[in-house]
């Protein structure tokens, strides 16, 4: 009997353990991709690809035009799917596109239904999670994968394509565009086209045009069709319009890498170090984006490191067939339930700040036509209001008045309130999975109802609802974030101190990314004010056409707002303020807020001045506003305007870090976008806050250095100071634009799971230099090494020192940089981070033959960062025979006076970027492109300060060869125009 009882107990324990593992596995299964996508790979097929067809602003498409566009999208993606299967088969894992949804707006959905096309209702499909966006509102130069994060194999944020790419009858390569952009977006592949000079030296010492493979023969041809391009042997400059052309072919077309020649009809393979075909073996010495970021890895090697290609290939191929398409439309009215914690822990300033932030969301942020419901909760939930369709000011004020009456008391039952919100949105389980809507969950506490929050994570994981979590303070339940993760929602954090009174406002303002930008509220500024407010200046740009509101909030001393005498002066001098009627000036002492609403007809572009007349007249006797408050300025664009408003978007990545180490890199990325076209030349900065204080504030740069992937592309980036983040808590990140427009937004939050007690901030290395380059001019004995200065993380606002080393072996410089000979060391006069460092190393390089060179940043405590991208230098001039062999006609000084065009060629030929793929001792001739006229003399060693254009808010003049556009000859890609090489 005892033996039987022991066996039974063991089985019960084993069963309980298995159940426990199953629950943990279910609750903690992998979250949706950090790319904000629902794309999934199953049995060699990509499922749930989402293509959003954007409604054209101010342009009405006919039903026949819409039907044709969707038809061509299907044709293009099906052809791209077949091409992707060919490309991936050679790598070892055949893959194709399996299912895709075409998402359209509610208006376009009505048009398509009227034309007889079956159109369903969108469920999981949301425009802010689209993989591809098809729009007219993007320039040809910016069409492609939106890449932000620097590094090898980093996926893109989304792909943006022109609708004309599908409907233009002369465009026969749209499927190749789709396949190229998908490869960049999903797998983080980069261009293998040379960004510097297209000239290199082969294994036998012969001069040739750079290509993805050392065995691939490419010639240079002039744009006018002549057989040769001119080459100035003194300035090392090619004639304008000189471009590479494939000259080697086989009966079935040339063998070349898809990332080098994506638009040639016969190219359907990636460069591969394992390939038995010489023309497909990767040339790791070309100065391409792929080699810069991936240290010489081929595209196939990068793919094999991606999770899609992990594991042992089973030899199976995806089932044949076309993509399964469905067309769905957004619902006309968005449904939102705001769920607010009013438990006892929310008492005092916390609930006052929450009421203020939610009221602004209801009064100014949530869009007209949406439906909003309100729930508050303690240990029980209370429905403050069922759904109200927001059609007027009165509807907004009705909801706001309900929030203003809230007070804190009782326990915390988060799961019950979320369950009630899901029921209001119509979700009761898998049978009602078609129910859609957004739940905004705000709480500062820990779940007090055992099991309820865990069960809701499981319950909502397979719904079509979206939960946005806003953790309010450090003690808020972290499982709120799991609700957001399993439903594809956003995660935010708001501090509970008055110094972070804008945190909740920015988080709530960022919840509207899934709506049309013409309906979205633009937050021009959200900033804290001290105990006494006197005056502030604000820039209102042409994007703001309606609903301009200046709001001052003092949650710590609500009664003080009755003492304010606010006046607002327009650029024309017209005055608005406390003397106006109540529909313009509104003071609410109950919640501590004053708002000035400018009539739409009076909105002007320019500088507006907000001031307190009482403080100006009696600064000492005027009552204090207490610990302070905030000023928020919001507005909207015109729904009828053809021109899109300028919108600020931002995100931080990675958003979760287990422990901070000296090597941890956390970056914040931001874009100013007009439609989908980046606004360049902006001045942006980011702020990082904890629950209690401001942790750091720093500039975001678009200079191709540090966290920034590419100079001048309109993406502004920076690394967060990880030395300040070594605490187990959440940190909110916000981004503010100062020019050319004023905007502010939340970039989300960073969660650090555990503290690292062994972290040593003195061992944090400088970031990697990623734009190392060289320009050569033999007329004045100059070989100028240039790069963008990186920051020394151990000294605030100081540049790192630099160590430049060289080797005749590329592999030696990569693997053993610290043991290679030193070319020079720079430790003085380095300028500020972001400035351009220049060093004339002609005499150090002369006589060394063909060498590879790299630079590494060194901190003040002598901690070295990673070595930069490699460049090659050979000061030996090429022979006439070598030049004519590749289609170059050598000339004298006559070309020196010719100004090259900005896109077809470049202002000077840089020496440099290749070497023999064999281990032969032959010299490597390298060539790159001068960024300035070669005739200008360069000092021996100097640091160039930041461009004055940047200080004035203009687009900075790029110093990077990344902006060089290499154009292929027409016959190279079937007569189609090749776009600028995309990252």
C-alpha cells in the first residue's frame, strides 16, 4: 500500500509539474516580433504579410483605378514570391510568400465594395503594423525598406513603395523591387554596390571595376553611350556620368549577386562564400554597405545567421502555388476603452496628474468620429461611461467631466477591469475573435486579484484587440506589458513626480498611430514649468490648420490657475486670453488647468508668445503655482489639405535588457516625416527619465556615426548612456524636435530587468566609427583620412581619442587590430562629437604600397572601441594599360576644373577599396571618391567643426560616401532606372 501511495504521489507531482510548465510556456511564449509586424514563417511560407494601400490625400481614385492597383499588387508580389524562393533555395532553406492581406481605409473599402470586389473587415490588420505601405506620398529616392538600426542583419521597420511602381506599364521590375526590399526588411541585407570608387585591383594586379565578386567582370561606361570614361590621373577623378556595366555573361545571363545587381532579369542568387561558382563568391574587400556593416560577410552568410535559416535543412520545399490574398478595410470608427486605476495608491498627486493627462487625451488627442468608453477600477471595476461617439466639443466635455470626479480609494484588480473592457468591445473568447478595438490600461499598482491578470494574458492572446499598457511608477505590475506584447500593443512608462508631468500625456498622445495622420493630433511641445510662469515662445508651422490649443496645467496646486491671467500673442500681434469669451479661454480650478483655444480662422504660421500678465506686473506678490506644472501645445492639420503634415515618430531599441554591461548598446531613433518623405536637417534631442528624475538628455544626430546608420537620410539617432541605466526599472524616452518644426513624442520605454553589480562605467568603450574614408590628390601630396568624431562615454560631451592602424592583410586587421602597426595616434584638438575629423596621412602612407587602414576610438581611460570599417590605400598610380582595359581614358589636368554632378558622379576619386582574394603578394589598387574638390589643399592634421548649416537648421552637408549614387547602364537592368542604392 505504501509503495502504491508513493507511486500515486509521484505521478500527481509529475502531472502538476507538467501543468506548471505548460502554463509558464503559454504565458511566456515568444512575443510578437519587435519589428511591429505579425509576419510569421511556417513550413517555408511567410504568413500574414500585411500590405497597406494608403488613401491619397486630396486625390480621389476611381473604382477602376483601385481595382487595377490591387490587381497589379497581387501580380507583383506573386512574381516576387517566386524570385524569393529561387534566392533562398540556393542558401539552403526555400521560402516563399504564403498569405497576404491588403488593407485599405474605410473610404476605399466602400469604393471597392461598390465596384463588386469582396472586401472583409480588418481584424488583426492595423496600418501601424504594416510590412509594406503602398502610397503616392513618397519620393522615388526614399522608396524602399526603412532601416534605422546600425549593424549587420538588422531588420527594417517597414517598406514604403510608390503606387506608381505597380501601375506604371513601363515598369517591368516591380517584382524585383519587392524581393529586394523584402530581403532588406526581413533579413537586414545591405547593398553590395560600391559606395566609394568602382575601381579595384584583381589577383593578378590588373585594374578592374569593383563588383560583389572578385571574379565578376564589370566595365565602366559613359552615360552618353561612348565606350570609355575619362580619368584624371592627377586628381583621380572620373568624368561625370561614368557608371559600371556588367561585361561578363553566360548563355542564361550573368552570374551576379542579387544585392549587387537586383534589377537584372537573369540574376537570382546571393553572393555566397560556399558557392562553387567563382562569380558568386563574395568579394569582402569592396567598400560596400554590406562589407562595412558585416565585416566582409556575404549575403548568404548573413542569411544563415538569421533565425529563419536556423537548424538543419530538411530538404523540404514550400508547397507550390500563388499567395493567398484577402482584401480588408478599416472600420469607420475606432473604438477605445480607457481603463484607469483609482486604488488607494493613486491618491494625492498621482491621481491629479492622471486626471489631467486623461482629460487632455479626451479634449484634444482622440480623433473626431471615434467611440470612447471609460472604466475606473479599485478592487472592483466601474463603467463610468459606455461608448460615446465623439462628434462635438460637448461629447468630449461630457467624458472629461466624468474623469474629473475620480478619487483614489481601495484595492487593485487589474484583470477584472481589463475583462470588462474586452466585453465592452465584444470579445468573449475565440468565437468572437472578429471583435476589434483598443484598451488603454493605466495603473500604478500590483494585481490584487490572484490569477486574474495571468488569465487575461492567455484570454486576449488570440483576440484581435489591442492593449496599450502605461505603467505608472516603478511599482506598477509588469504583467501589464505582457498584455501589450501578446496583443501587438505599445508599452509606455510614466513617472509619478511633478517633474515628469508630461510623461503620461506623451504616452497617451502616442496611442493614435493607427489612424490617418490628417485626424491625428500634433503635439508641438510638452514642457515643464517652474513654480512661477512668466512667458514662453512657441513655433507654429504650416502643418497646423485647426484645433490649436495652448494648455497650462498645475496639478500640484489646482487653485492657482484662477490667479493666472494668461495672454497669447499671435505672430501678427493679435491677442487672445483671459479677456476672451469662454469658448476661447477656459480655466478649470477643479483639475488645475487653463486652456486658450485659437479659432481656426486666426491660426498663423510663426512665433506665438504665451505670458502671464499677473506675473509680469507683480512678479513677487503673485501666488506660486506650487511645485510646478506643464504647458502643452497641440493642433491638427486640415483634412482637405493635399500636403501631408510633418509628423515626428520615435522608438527605442532594444526595449528590454536583462542586464546592463559595458558592451550594451541601446539606441533611440527618430524621424520627421511629411507623409513618408523624411525631413532632413532637423535639430532633435532625446530625454530619458526614471520614476523620480531626469536621467539624461542628449542630441540626436543624422551624421552616419555612432548609432546613426547613414548620414543625411533623415533618421536621427543616438545611443543612450547605459552607465545611467544600471537599475532594475523602467525608463521612459521622449524625443523633441526644435527645428525646422516644433514637435514632441514618446519613443516608448526601456526596461532593465536586473542590476549588474559588476558593471564598471569606466570600461565602457567609445562607439564604432562607421564612415572611415580617404581622399587622395597627388598634385598636392594629400591622402586625407576622414571620419565623424565619436563620443568618449567616460567624459561628458567630449570626443574620443583615436588610434589608426594598418596592415597589408585585410584579415589580419580585422582579427588582430590591436597588434597591427600604428599609423598614427590623435589625442588633441579633436572637436566635438559629430564633427568631422581629418588627417593628411600622405607621408605616413607613402612607400607602403597597398595597405588596409582602420581607426578605433579610445576613451580617456584608454579603453578602445571596435575598429572601424576598413579602407585600402595604394598611392601608386595605375598604368595607362590598366585604365584603358576597364574602359577609362586617362587624361591630364583638364578634368580638374570640371565640377562633377551631385548624383551621377562624385567630386574626386578616392584611392581605395579592394585587394586580392587569393593569398598572393600582388599589390591591391584601391579607389574611392573625394567629397571635396581635389584641388583644395588639406592641412596636415585638423578637426573640422560641425557644419554651420546644421546649426541653422539646414540639412548638413554630407561627408560620407554613403550618399554616392552608382547608376547602372541601361542595358544592365532592362532599360529601367535603378534607384539610389538602398540600405
